[in-house]
C-alpha cells in the first residue's frame, strides 16, 4: 500500500477542517445553532490547532517509510484519532436531529481512515 497517498489525504482533510475552524469559528457556531460565546470560540480555536498540527505532521512525514515498526508512533496517533473519532461519531449518528448529513459524512471519512491506518499499523512496509 502506498502510504504517501493515505498520509497526504489525511493531512489535507485535517488541514481543511483546521483552517475552517480557525478562520470561521463564529460562522460555524451560528450554522450549528450553538451560542457563539467566548468558550465555544476558544474550543473551536483549540480544535483548529489540533487539526492543523496533526495535518502538518502527516504532511511532513508523507514521504517516509511508514508501517510495521517504522514511524509507529505516527501511525498509532492517527489510528487513535480516527478510531476514537469514528466511534464517537457513530454513537451520535443515530440520535442526531439536525445537520445529520455532516455527521454521517464525517463518520464515513473517519471510518475509512481508521481502516487504512489499521492496515498500515498491521502491515510491514515495502520500499518502492
């Protein structure tokens, strides 16, 4: 499996989410019908920094050998992020009333990345 594609795609995904959360926190709060107070905006900005940091990490490591014992902490970090995120989103999907299309889309993307990073975690890399 070409891990460069997985790392690049996950980096872009996280970068887009981080950028949107960073530059449009008030608009996102309004769209989600959440009161845009200082705590909510701070929460969105902190989430933005996490997404941007993780995205940059994946982008900078996209060309390295990943899998098996190589760069294992990166794979485990991504697997935990996407795995726990997929579980949390899956729990919410059945009970959410509004904006279900966003939650379902995020659940599918998180599930796909969970499967890909689990595969990378279990498989030994081959140099091309």
